[in-house]
């Protein structure tokens, strides 16, 4: 059996930038074991396997695997999947903002694809979130030590450190400058001796209002005990938690907030993630995430099933 896949760079219009995702647009017939093996073989941050939907009213079901396990759909996997499916004609681009309904681990995600003369230009999805906010976080001194920073790097009057859980918990830490964010290094010993492991957090989301791109509002970076020293993983999975983090601050008024989050720099696969946040009193937060994508390659994996 042959299974074709396409490599798409998400949240960028420049090849070899953004977040690289492998998308198998026709994965029908693959088992969970097969998909895990194929994701491990490709060894990208995530590989997306497009399957028939469980509900025939929907368009597709997405199964998403890291090299080690199945994971929830994140911003970069949704943007890459919608782009590939539209580019290859699996999602008809009839309307100005062509809709699609995608299933993932019991959740239903609505995607809209803008296009120009049949070429997809912007993919956007929406979801409602109700994140859990916890203000019990390690002391500033401990956080600074675990990030190899000084306490002054964390002194941001308008924002505070918060624990935010949406799908998974994140410790969100604002820093003063892009320089401080870039020089941060995760200190595993300091982390282990702090209260952080008791919160079940495995990733720290660093954010700063200082950016390289003038159109961006925040620069974001992920660190953690399972993230390699040289890694700069996509921040898409953390966007729901970041939206909840912003809405937990009184300075973020009720209404719609539009902003752009930058990840990486020009020399290291920069991503630009567009967010729209609807904050309403006593209601879930509505989050819309959009971005561009570009195809950079394709290939085929062979699968041999053992005879019974």
C-alpha cells in the first residue's frame, strides 16, 4: 500500500519557514498503530492523517500524531490540513470563505478558507474555550532561576504569571524584552526543586510585547522539561491557553480583540499567527485563529501488512 503525503509550512507564506507539518490527505484504511509508525518514520513535530468522518454531516476526521503519541489538533495542524485539503481539491473553494467541518478526538472544529482564483490564501478556524486559571504559581525568584533569567526580566506591571489549563496546563510567563525571551534557558534542576512539577505543567509559555515584526503584538516561545535546548517548537497548541491568559487580566476589556503572535525570527522559521478573541461576561471565550500556509514538498510512504 502507498500513502501520499504533502509537506506544508503553516503560518507563513515563505517556503522553509513557519511550522512544518506532514499531511496525509487520504489515510483511510490505516490503523492507529500504522499512523504512529508513519509519524515516527517522518519524525516531524506532527503528522496529520485525514480520515472519513464519523458523522457523515462533517467533512473529515483528523488523526494527529507526534513521533511518540497521538495529540490534539493544534493551530498549525489545522491550518496546514485545511490548506492541503483545499489545495488538492478535497475542500471545494466555491464560497468566498469556503467552510469545512473537521472532527478531532470528539471535538468538532469549523474552518473557513479564503481564496483567490481557487488558490487558498488564508485559513481560519474557531473554537469556544473555557480555560481554568490558577494564580498559585512558583515565586518570581524561582521562575527566574528555572528560566536562567533575572527577576527584573519578569517585572511587567500590566501582566502577571498565571497557570492556565486548556487541553493541557501551561505556566504563562511575561518577560520584559525580546532579548530576555531569546536568552532564556530551561534549568531542569531548578524546575525540579520548585513547586512547578506539582502543578502538572510540562511547558512554559514565554511572551513579550517586544517583537521583530512591526505588525506583531506579541512574541512567544515555549520551554519545558521535554523540549530540547535547541528546539523552538510551534506555539499553536498554546494559543487557547494564551487567549485565556489575556482574558484573565482586567486590562483586557469585554469585546473583540485582534492581535498577531510571532514565533521565531527571520533566520529560524518565523511564524505569524493571527488571533481574534471574543471576551464576553459570563460566557465561554470565542477564539479564532488564522494564518497562511505554503506547500514545500510531497512524498509516499509504503506500508506492508503482515499476513495473518
